[in-house]
C-alpha cells in the first residue's frame, strides 16, 4: 500500500514540478548549453558534483543545472556513484548532492565525437 502524501507534500511537489517546467520552458538552447558543459566537465573529471559545476557555470546557467543533470542521467550519459557531498550553496542549507560520473555510453559518445572531429581536421 502506498502512503498518501500530505497537503504540504503535494504542494511542494507541484511547486517543484512547476519550477522545473518553467526553467526548461525558458529556453531549450540554454539547457542544451548547460548539458554540454556538464558533459565536458564529466570528461575532464572522473567524478563531479553540482558544487563543482556551480563554480564554472555563469550565474544564468545555475537554474538549468538540475534539469541538465536529470536529462543526462535519464539518457544514460551520467550515473550516480553512490556517494554524496554536502552542498556549499548557502541557499540549500548543506543538503546532500549526488556525485556523478560518465557512463560507458557517455564515454563512447565522447570518443565518437573526437573521431569525427579528427576526421574533419584531416580532410
């Protein structure tokens, strides 16, 4: 039997869903750029978390970070390592953040892109 959500939980979930839709609805191009930045950061770092990404993204990219992480996770490009770290953002009051790594699929996509770019450079 599933537990019924309290009124507060339902409103919190609805507000979170609305905010995510609002962020994604602003510009798919902005989200795409943040996804590319997260992907590139994953290539350069064995593991990473949102604390690290916040330091390298422009302020406008911060709102797209959660949507980008979720998109890459559901696409099988990144995966949770099973570890977490406390957030360094004062607004989050130190809640835990997932530590991520590229998957084999993510590394294969990177290798394919590199091979294509090298082929264009040689031509």
